[in-house]
């Protein structure tokens, strides 16, 4: 077993046990309760998105929540599965005939959400503890000047950008799970697209800011606040990152072995849930 699989296995066991213990840790909302739209984008991820939706449904106790699932022109059977599930569960399904880049869908959410808040969820998430959503909205409600809640990272690494140039990856928004106060669009006009900035004075290479990097930069320039998710909230869900994206520098035999392990784990978990 390679090291990535071992780490993932330990993490899943630890989070599953810890989630039960910390389910009482979180925030409590007070009336009035704001409205929220949860967006899930699916791109050819049939089994992972099923686990995402089933675990989301089982752990979401928020009273004013709309679920919108976006089928990004999937060709692996996800389209038919999501169509049947939306009829049974009653969520809104947006099916696109033409695939869009992930940042374009984020831009669409940013412009079209009509609720007080909107939350983005990757199609390879596993929710473990109750009311993960209520905790996020309560954190935002406590601070009226807080417009975004997610994970902000700073990472510099060799990265092959889709067009082939080697660049540095700098400040970014971890897009697997984040929440936005909808009124932010009245303060900032931006895009979630990758953003190429100035050249690094030391390496001479052009910096690239990941999805959401431009948004964070624009928010900083305007003096608008964003906050990283607290540690206890990170234990309430798990992100199978290798299943939602993969770049050329990652595609090694070890990477595919790790990806196969994740799919096997998800398949086993789905069988277990359906048998109950």
C-alpha cells in the first residue's frame, strides 16, 4: 500500500470517529434564519457524487436550504442518475449540454444565487457530522462584515498550467467547500478564473493565482473580510480531492492506484448505506 493510501485510510477512520464526538461542537443560529442555496457540480463522477448527495442529505439539518445540482455534460451515466434522483428527492437539476470550466460555473453561481448565502460543494465530498451547513452560516451571521468562509491557502510549487507553461501556484481559495454572502457581488465584480499576475522577482517565473485567487485579492483591496474554516469544522466532512481534479504532474502509477482506492472505498460505503 502506498503512503497516500495509508494516510487516506487513517484519515477516514479518524474523521468518522471524531465526527460523532464533536457533533455538539459548532454554532447555533438564532431567528431569523437566512436562506441558503447549496450548489453541487458533477462532471463524470457517478459514484462519488452519489455519496456526496446521500451524505449531504443525511447530515443537513438546515431548515431553509435549496439544493441545486449541476450536471456538467456528463457522459458516464451521471446525467440519467441525477435526473432520476431529482425526481425522487425534489432538488433542482441544471443539465448543461456543453461542458463548462469549473470557474465558469462558480461565476454563474456568484451572479445568479438569489438566497442570502450560497455554498459550493465538490462532487466528491463525504459529510460526516450533523448540521455542517448550519455551522457555516452561523459563523457568517456572527460577523456581518464577513463575506466569505472557506479555506485560503498559500502554496508555491511547480505546476503545469493547462496551456503548457510552468508557473507558480500562489494564493488560492480551496474550492471543495466554501460559503459566500450573496451581497458580496454588490461590492466586488470578479471572476473565479485562474489569474496570471506579475513575475516572481527571484525565480523570474510568472505567478498564477488559483481559482478564487482574484476574488480574494479584490476583497482584500476593498477591505472585505474572509475567514478560514475552524479546525473542528474540517472534521465534519472529507474531500476525495483526487477524484474531482487531476493535473499532468500528478498522473503517475501511484496516483492512479490512490484514485482506485478512493473509488473502492466509496463503492463500499454506498453499498453499506443502501443495505440499511
